[in-house]
C-alpha cells in the first residue's frame, strides 16, 4: 500500500488493464476498496466509476500536418 501526502492510495487495474488510484484517510479503507475493486474485476462486473476511464486516443495525422489549436492563444506583449 502506498502512502502519499498523508493519504493511503488504493491501487488496482480494471478489466481492460487501465490502472486506477484513489486516496483514503485510513489504511483499512484503502485496502477494503482495493479488494472490492479487484473482486469486481475478477467477476467481470463493470466498475462503479466509469468516468475514470481514459478518453479514446486521437488518430495520428499524416506526416507534415499539424493540428489546429482549439483554444485561443494569449497575446504576447511587445518588450519595447
């Protein structure tokens, strides 16, 4: 069990192999949560926190092309 910044980290992998971590105040809570999630993964059940899954990756662009920015860039001040 990992202790980080005064919290105990529950650490497990879901059915697709994605790693998850969640912080708890006590060691017992972290161990209980890890065991619960591992049991759910073994049974093939879906995990309760589906929002923690990573988004799908973007397709690579052909060589020489760049993606356009979707957020505006900050204007730079001139140093005069």
